């Protein structure tokens, strides 16, 4: 559409700085997001292994803890109680926001939106670059908070007030929390700029013939995700700003009649529940901001590698839209025991359980896509199948949690931790891995080693389930989350204490194995980026437009004219066609039906 | 010892992992010339078989854990509502486990069965409205059942307490719990966070500790005197500093000045409370008594009124399947009717050391995981005995002290209404606590 405006691209010489650092090219920015997110993920995994060591072997001296945390936070190799909460908090924050929001959307929306809609670049390259650098800055701040003298934010990733307001309540709510709030505000700015860019690009820069009903499901997912982000993140900004005011200016939005550490406080009349509403108004849509892009990526990958059209394309779009809409009216399911009006709780039970319907439709459609397919188990395909499995496993526990009567018994226990890790830590992360393996040739012009990919997948699948499956049982047993240890259990039920301790050891060992398995991935990723086998133009025999671009990146993506689209992206194994795939650029044969 | 063993395991695994990397890498470089994306049939089939193998291991461990740990080793629910919740759990588990097993089976079996075969072409099957209808409607039907049953139980749980429910306050603060029984009148005395504290009266030499901020005429007097004393002390220090008797930093002095100002404002708010409560209300507190453990009577319904002094906490009774957050400046409520005594539970679980417990289940600070209260369920006789043991303090009503001079007579006049105004703690909670004297 606005192709002409970009034709001067690719002509001017680029310096190192404009090419690698302050690049405005969407492909480079996508890679910057990815590498930053991988780094953040490594940090977050290490943090989790540190607190898993404490949970499995509480109070025992451990040299790994001394090594990473030193005498300040692990005196005699035993994790400090406050730091335990700090680790949990920063682990959660990094994983949810920096890896699965910034990393996932940032990488793949940037890389794939222009490539799959046939655009030269994002609508605004400059904003895109700013979005990355804000993300970078917020990452640095978040990491830096780990090194503060009073420790990082330690009130849990949901930072409920008043705990997060008063440093007298917990040391992490001093400088650490200020840093957290600042970092998140910058992060949200980055995310908003990015999302607006994605929305505008998808709406305006689709190439000729690419109707919305011919968009790959990846783009649908990114597009809807961006809309959810634009509508929900601003609410978190308000929540954060109000909190900054309660902390610094003595306002009382969230606090009421408190005495902290013997000191009576004047602030009065606010409510912590207000914060919970604001937070979860973002927080729930956020889980779909995390999941939808992963679903989008795997829709594409499953169809390509099963050599079959994705089953029920329109139903898939419909369920993305339904999930997006519903995700805005379910947030109260995080607050069933907050003291919220029970009638309101009932309403949230209803809306929440509705979400299971479009989710179920997606699962059945994936399974039907595999049925009578001709499946190639590339690493990307393996991870996509893993995603579907974990989406089922995590979805069904969501149904239990959505039932307020049942949630009372397990809210804030490890059952919830298990639930959301199965959908985020497995599904969404698997989607991200799948995307990396599949589009690596588009990013680096080289192939990742597929054998290593397979080893990586099976080790990851087994250890990830090994971590989070037993966790359900720990939670049903009533073990609260964010506990430094379970010594209270010894007081009232030694049998149960034993069960928790046994399972905690199993979980931690799987966590360590799973963490180590990621070394295989890292090795494969960085090695292949420089030394991997050179990619061919369309290695997976895909239909979408990115596979019509040259292997070597060019500014503006296509050296000549922009491609013209004639069909939907899922003409795999279409009867009558010679090959088992028909790229979107191939005109419909006379008499051939559009999907 | 355990630790060393684990470190060893980890090291061994790490070595294996690295060796594996090297081996596979060598293998693949030997095969160089073959394209990465072209999976050999053999490799593809290995992955296909692994799909089945995984499915078996996955389900195998699921059933093993179900068998070995069941309900997380929690015994049967020990409260009336808890039993309904457990019943609802079982219904839901049946539905959910069926879905979990059947869809995972389809997923992995299809993956295995339809592995790549060069002689076959995938079946062209882009959509089918009838099928899609089916799997929209069937889940919708199942969910309708889940929703209806769930809401029925939810309404029951959150319903009004019966008339003979005992009202007990559970008060949370970093990092312990206090229980306040409402006594014979089954009404809790009012409370206000501004009155909380421990005070000494230099004139009479008496002292008074108001741990829950309970309202009485005298507790207001005590509080005002307490603040007067605090302010006097601070002012004295500031004066000394002004006379260069002390060597405080300027910041420290400013801090003290700010504090004096703050205390004066709070004193003003306390003074506003005078006359807001008349005798008919204040007397609710007279028969209240406090304990640092919870003793409940079997088959007696309890209506817990939860408060928090500082941050969010959550009162969590895993054996009663009951939980409710404690929110500063607000009252929340929870209904529980225990149905087994501790002794009976010991027999049921076969564990002579079994005890009920109340845990904190909302992150509340560094010692969150230590915030607990012992809970005992016994008979009425046992309760009556317990009621008069040492640990149980009656409300320790404040001794009368002379009214502080700054309580002027104008303020002392009782308004008509027993309570009005906006004194934060008490009147903006419109929850069920009200009617039942949940103050
Ligand atoms: C069938 C769909 C789902 C349903 C019905 C559902 C339901 C719920 C409910 C009711 C809770 C609150 C539990 C509690 O705190 O007691 C919850 C927590 C959570 N869910 Fe889901 N969920 C679903 C899918 C997902 C997905 C797809 C994700 C993310 C990709 C997700 C992420 C989370 C997270 C992060 C939390 C907990 C956050 C926290 O407390 O720290 N859920 N879910
Ligand atoms: Cu949610
Ligand atoms: Cu607590």
C-alpha cells in the first residue's frame, strides 16, 4: 500500500551503530528483543533455582547459594528470608513481563508482522526503536534492583499494598520497590509504543490482496494481543502511579488505618482492594497477552508441519476475539477471597468459565489439524505439540480455580502456582521456543541444529512437567505459596509435612535438570547464529510471505516489488495441486476455490 | 548429607548434558551435507514413538501421584461447608480429569499415528461446521453444569450466618494472630485503630494495653493521655536540642517536629471520637475476651470477623477448606462449623499428633511463613474449661483514669445517635458484620 514511500530503503550505507545498535529495521529490533529476553530468562531461571534449593533443602548450607548471593543474602550458604521473597518476586516479574511479554511479543510481532503482511517495515521505525530501548532500560533497572542494599522488591510480583507501600513492613518495599515501579512504568511505555505500532502496521500496511480473512493466525494473534495491551496496560500505569503517590506523597488510595511496626499512620480511607481491582484489570488480560502470541505461532507451525490447513480458520479467529473480549471481564477471579461482594464473585465465576469455551475450541481445532496429517517432527513442531498438551493440562485446572467455592480451598497455594506455570511456564514458553526454532532461519539466515533441538525438547518437556505436575498435589494439600519453608506443617501434621518435603525435593531436582537442559538450547542458539548451516529460502515449505524474502536480510524486506497475495496461508496438501503447499503469492487457478 | 548427594547428582547430570551436546553435535557434523530441515524418516519415527512413550509415562505418573498423594494428604474436610466443597471437588475432578486424559490421549496418539510418511498425503480438511458446533456445545453444556453446581455451593458458603452462630474476631498483624471472643452477649465491642497501644499514667501509676484498639470511654482517655505524654517527651527533646544540650542532626530534629505535628493531628481525630459511642454500645466490649489460640466447639457455627492491623493477611484453615483475606481498615467475614473434634480427627487420620491450624496465606512480610495460630476443636465442656485457663485474658478493661485536660466538656456531650460520623475503622464496612454486632 504505502510501498512507494519505502523504496529508497536499502540504498544508504549503514554504520555499525545504525545497523546493530540504533537500528530501525524491524528484523534487527526483533532480534534485539529476543537476545535481551533470553538474557533476562537466564537470570530468572537462576533465581528460581536458588529459591528451589531453599524449598527442597531448607536451612542447609549450600555453596550454590553462597556463590550467587554471597554473605549478605546467604550467610553461611543459607538463603536469607527476605531475599527468598525478593527472588520469588523478581523471578515472577521478569518471567511474566520481560520474557513472556516483551520477549515474546517484542520478538515475533516485530519480526513477523512486516514479513507476513508484505510490508517494508513497521509503520514507524523510530517508535519501534524507542520501544526497544525503553525495554532495555527497564530491564537494566529491574536487574539493578537485585543489587540494592535493602534488596529488591519483595512483595510478590503482584505487589499488593500496603506491604508494597511501607518499607517498615518489608525492607524490599524501600528502594527496591521504587526501582520496580520505575522499571515497570518504563516497561509499560515500551509495550504501549510497540503495541500501537503493531496495530497501525497490521491495519494499514498489508500488501495487495491480503484481506483480514487471509491473514495468518500469527498476525491475528499479534494484532489482538496488541489491542489487549493498549487497553489494559494503561490501567497498570495508573495503579503504579497511585502507588507511588501513596508511597511518597502521603495520599491514601490503597491504605487505610494501618499501624506498621508499632507506628500509627495517618493515611486513612483508601482500600487495598482498589489496587487489586486495578492490578488484575491488567493482570488477567496480561495472561492472554502472554498466551495468544504463543498460540498464534504454533497455529502456523502446526499447520505447516502437519502439512494440513489449520482446522477451522474462522473459528480460530473467532475464539481469539472471544478470548480477548472475555479476558477483560474476568479479573475478579483473582479476588474471590478478598472480601469482595459474593454476588460479584458469582458473576466472575460465570464470565471466567465462559473463557473455557473458546479455549476448548482452540484445543480441538489443533487436535483435528493433526488428525490425518503428515507430521514432521521439527523441534518447532515438537514444542508446539508440547504447548497444546500443557494448554490442556493448565486449562483444566483453571476450571477448578474459576469455581469460587473450590478456589477458597486452594487460592494462594501451590495449586495456583502449578496452574499458571503450566499455562505460562510451559505453554507460552514452549510457544516461544517453537517460534525461535521455526523462524531462526529468518532471523539469522542459518538453521539451528535439529537433533539438539529434539534433545532439548524432550528434556524440557519431561522436566517441566516434572516440576509443575507434583506441585498441584502440594497445593491441594494446602501448602501456601511464598513460604520460606514449611516448618509450620511439622506442628500439626507430620505426614503431610513429609509429603510436602518429598515432593519439594522431586520438584527442585527437576527444576535443576530442566534449567541445565537449557544450556543445550543456548549452545544451539548462539552457535548456530554464527556457524549454523546456511538456510535456504523456504526451509519448511511454508506458504506465508516471509518465505519469499531473500535469506540475507535486505532493508525493505523484498528487493523488488512487494509480493501480491492471492490466497489464504493454509493451502497445504490441497487436492489437485502438485506440491503439498501453495504459497500465498500463487494466483488461484481457474475454477479453484479460495479456502 | 542430602545436600551433597544432590550436588553430586546435579554435577553428574551437567556432565551428561554437556557430553550429550558434544556427541550429538559431532554426529550431526559427520552428517554434514544433509540439510537440517530434512528430517530422516528414522528420526521422525523416533520422535513419533516418543510421543506414545511420553503419554504412557505422563499418565502413569499421574495415576501414581493420584494414588500416593490423593487430596494432597489432607484428611476429609472437617467443617460442614468443607464437606460440600469436597463433594463439589469430586464432581469437578471427574469432569476435568476425563477431559485431561481424553484430549491429551488424542493429541499424542494422533501425533504418533500420523507421523510423516512419504507415500501419503495429508487429508484436506479445512473446516467442518458440524464438528465445530459439537465442540462448542458440549463444553458449554459441561460448563453449565459446573457453573450451576459451583454457584449453588458458593451461595451457601457466603450466605448469612444462622442466629446462634458465635461471633469471634480474628485479628491479624505481622506476624501473629489474636482471637477475640464476643462473650455472652455474642457482640464484639467496637474498635478503632487509633486507640491501639500500651499506655502508662504517671499520675496514678497505672498502665493499660489495648492490643485490639477496643473502644470504651476510658480507652479514649488513655489514648489521649498517651499521646499527650509522647508529645511532651518529644517537645522536651526538641527544646533541649534548641538549647544545644544535645547534638542531633537537623534532619533528626525535623523528623521529631514532623512527628509532633502528626501526633497532634491524630490526637485531634481521637478527640473527635469522644461522644460518638454511648454506653449501650460500649458495653459490648465488657464481656469480650482474648486468646492467642483458637478453641472451637464441635458442631457450633462460628462467624469469624477478620481484621488486620498492618498489611494484607489471609486466614487460611486448610482442614475446614476455609479462607478469607484480612484487609486493613476493613472487616471481612468467614463462616465455619467444625464437625470433628481434634481428638476425632486424630483417630480419622491415624495420626496422634494431628492438630488443626490457622495459617497466613497472603504474603505479609519476611516472617510470613511463621504466622500461624493453633486451633483446637473440642466439646462444650472442654471449651468451658479452656475459657478460664491462664492464657485467656478477659478484655482487660482499662482502669478509670482522670480525663485528660484537653477533653473539653463540649466534646463530652453525648449526641443522640449511638454512632455516626466517619471514624474510619467502624462505619464504612457495610458487610454482614454489622447486624450481628460484628463491631
Ligand atoms: C481455561 C482457561 C483459564 C481459566 C479458567 C483460568 C482461571 C484462573 C483463576 C480462577 C485463577 C485465580 C486462582 C487464584 O488465585 O486462586 C487463575 C490464576 C492465574 N492464571 Fe489462569 N486460567 C485460565 C488460563 C490461564 C492462562 C492461559 C494463563 C496464562 C497464559 C493463566 C495464567 C494465570 C496466572 C498467571 C494466574 C495467577 C496469578 C497469581 O496469582 O500470581 N491462566 N487462573
Ligand atoms: Cu486471571
Ligand atoms: Cu500474614
